[in-house]
């Protein structure tokens, strides 16, 4: 089955929640990344990517949020989830690549995430230098990654994540 990648729409909300529940279970609410979202990160539905199969079902999502750190506006990627029935076909990486392209086209500075470096390195993510950024809770430094979207885009990023100015 082929999948189509599209920006998130309000009518995708329930299906996205089902995919997230199947991929992560209730433990997803205990993650430090969830604290970022709870503290005022702003969802960017036009940059978020949703995978829809031939049957019209949502089978994956790569959400993008806006945050600030220091004097930089940044994107925060996550959660990334693919329905377990659709995994191992490269859909997760396709969702990330498409979301990164949308963020770059929007003129963004950089993207930050918590995830497996081995997976995200293929898109260009590298480890955040120790002490450069902080999250509202513990995070394994080996899984704290970022990607510069334009030259100098991460130069002013430092300190704790906070809600963006509206």
C-alpha cells in the first residue's frame, strides 16, 4: 500500500491519538518531551506531517512544535510515531524528512528532538553540545539532538526551552 504525506488537519486528531497510543502506550505521558509540550510549546500543524494509507487511515505522524531557547525560535520534533502494522517500511524516516523540509521552507532556525541518534543521523541531526540547551526534566545527552536549518540558525539557542512569544 502507498502512503501519502500531508500536513496535519483537525480531522486527523482522533486518528493521530490512536497511532500514538498504539506506538507508545500510556507511558508517553511520563516523558520529558511531554513536559515541553505541556509548558506552552505551540503545535505547528502546517509543518507536522501525517501519513495516510490508501484506505484513508492515518498510519503515522511526525509532529512539530514551536519553542524558544535563549534568543532563538526553534522547532521541537515529536512525537514521531508509525502504527506498528506499518513499521519497517521507512515511513518514519520519510515523515521526518518531509517535516524537516517543511520547517526549512518556513525559514526556521533549527529543530531539536529527543531520539535515537542512529536513526536521526540519516537526516543530519547531531547531539546538542553538553550544557547548551536544557529541557524540563531529565534527558539522556546521547539522545538530545538538533539540526541547523540555515547557517547560524542555532547560534543564539541556549538555556531552557520556553513557550514562544505569540
